[in-house]
C-alpha cells in the first residue's frame, strides 16, 4: 500500500508537495535552464542556450548548506536535469551525503548505462513527464514529433518501473490528446508500477501564455477525472491539480515556504510559481518579493524562512 501524496478531503491546488517532517526540509534545485525539447507550455521558458549551475558550486556551496539546514530530500529540476554535463556527479554527491534525490525529467536521455550508476542506492527516484499517449499528441506538445523519441520515452518509463525507480508520471492535460488517451496512459502507469499519475493543467506563465487555447475546458477536466478516478487503488493514485472543485472541498494548505526552490542563479524562492506569476504585467508584486536571498551569498535557509514569515505577518 502506497503512502498518499495528497489528501482527498481537500482540493489540490498546487503541484508542489512534501512528506518531509520538520525540522527536516525538502528543497528543489534548478540545476540547469537548458533543455533538449521545446515544450509549448514551459513556464521556465527553457532552451539550449540557457544558464547552468556549476557542479563545483553545487558540491562546495549548496550541499554543505543543505546539510547545515537539515535538508533530507532534494528534487532536481530544469530545464531538463539530465542535460547537465555533471548530472551523475551531482546525484552521487547528494546520495553520498544521505540526501534523497528525485529527478523530474522528460525521459528522453535516460538509458540503462546511466541508471546502472545508481542501482545500489535506495533513495533515488524519477518523475517522468508524459503529455499524451501517442507520438503525435505527446510530440506536438513537447516539440518533437518523432516516433523514435516517443517510443524511447515509453521504454525508459517501463525500465524505471521494472527497477522500482519510478515515483510518478507527470501529465499536463491538453487538447492535443483525447480523454481516451489519458485513460490509456493511466492504465499503463498503473500496470508498469508507477505510484501515481499527477495531472497538472496548463499554467499561464512562460511560454504557457501562448498555449491557453490548448487547455481543457472545465467540462472536459471533469470528464477526465470521472473517467480515470476508478483506476485509483491502494497501490496507485491519480492526483488532480487545480481541477474544477465540483464538491466544494476546502483548498489544501499552500506549500509556499515549505519547499524552497533554488534557481540556477542561486536565488532561493519561497515558490517558483509566485516568482513567474509576478513577472506578468497584471501583477501587483515583484519577483523579488518572493525571493529569500541568494544561496551563493551565505544565506541560511532556515533563518531566511523564519525572517520571511515574520516579515509577512508584520505586513
């Protein structure tokens, strides 16, 4: 029986979550802005000529500060984390300090040789993005309409499932894919040993501002939930983020501040979504309103969080 990542008594409003109990912490690290794909919805607006966090900075500055701040879990993000030239060294450096590692990936660059590096560890897992269940739908959304690429992603997901390294499959429902496809995708995920499928609708940030016509309507989202919900079981969970709250459930508690996010630049945010949202013209806030400081400039994450909370209460 799996441990649920969301409480169904509440409406899930955010992709980010943690099961780490205080005083321990979970942190997300954007190790690169580079990516091997060009997804229609990318709120990071990642590409091939973007910034990358130096491995030496991760090893010599970030990891010691993670230990100092009682961080026991890290999620590596991008861009595409596996594009980083030192990705193996980064993972090993974290695992060797008993920091659990989760990697959010598009799945293209995985291969048996890469995975074999980490088979002796039991605290590394992967989340793989899959936005349709055929070459055309997934490929159009992810900017690579290649049957070879799509089949490779499916094979890699199956490999992770067989090796018990697959946490979940991350889905952005969109009009390139049908509801029937998503039902098949969830059936596939359950069959190959994924713990969950997390459905997170399109966000109006980054390139996402240009993709709102690809969004499912509320009616389609409700139908999608109704069609897939019967697949939930003791060992498999489907999570619906920001789906229509037809049962008027209370909103789940926001994880803002609970999971700090370190950008490539070293800036530490209380929530990356808030930073991206503040960049829109219709926002009353500045991106810096949600930045705790820069980890390369001797920030103590615990104190920075406490000071931010105090400042928020005062304001």
